[in-house]
């Protein structure tokens, strides 16, 4: 019997305001498990951009947390791999849940928009999957990370929901933005094996719609392995 596909799941911490969106991350892992895939959670061993109080929504002065340690809250103790040890050749696909940490920790899209920069280790990891022709799924704000990473290298079609500002930034980065009406939808760029879904880019999306979109995204990624 052939081995199940193994998928890298890139996390950015724990908590939607400063790390990975927990619901999106757990739904991604659940969908992978339901669809018979193996997975490995991965995160950089580096500090968060800042720590946010999830009650007040305000940054916490003087506090620092680590992406790998925080991501391990989702992955479970000892089950999140340091990005420095991760190799593209060990995985069949890449999935990236969203959360503001993607746009603050993995890159600076939340701070600088289309002029943002990507962490070099994160950029190299993502670029490796595209270069190898392996499928990539990006959820919520993660398509912006893809767009920044591939700027000037590849033209993709992706979605960040229907936010006009985000759509404009994608165009500035040389990508095509496809508006979507709700969190259930996915956009497939067949040429680049890229699947995107908006999830909590729709802030008031019902939980069931977010899970539907992520499940569809995962299924389409696995179909292209």
C-alpha cells in the first residue's frame, strides 16, 4: 500500500492577533486527518513581532514570545519542527493557515502592504515548493505571504476574500486577485498548483463556512499531489 501524502503546515505562533489563527490551524489539521494525509507542523524558532492581549486587542509592552514555542501550543508538545530543520523534499505539499502572525511574523504585509518583506527562511521554504511543482494551499491572509514571496518570479491567481485594499495590493505585487463572496469558496490556480480560501478574511464568517472552505482547500491540494 502506498504511503499517505505528507504535508508541511507552516504556523506563525498561536492566536489570531499575533500568531496563527487557532481555528484555521486546527481545521487544517483536522481536514488533513479526515482526508488521510500525514502532516508536520513547522514554525521558525524566532520571536513574534509583538505579543497582543487577546482580551483588549492591544500590544503587551515588554513581553516577548517565540513562534516555535507558541506554535507548539497548537501542534502539541514536541510536535512542531523548527523551520531551520525542515526540508522541502520531505513533503508532498504545503499548507499555510492564516492569522495576523502570518502578516507580522513571516512577513511585514500587515505593516507595509505591497512594500512588505518576507523572512528569508520562510521565503526560501515557500519558493521551494513552487520550484518543485508541489501544491500549496494558503488560507485567510496567507495568500498575501505567497504574493510577496513570488513577486517578480511568478504570476498567480489567488483570493483574500473581497477586501478592496488587499486586492489592490495583490495587483501591485503582480498577481491576479479573484473576489470571493464568502468563506466557503476556494480559488484554484492550476498552473501553479496554488489553492486559496478566504476563511476569516470574512470576520463574521460562521464557523461552519470557515471549515467548509478549509476542507475544500485541503482536498484540492491533496488532489494535486
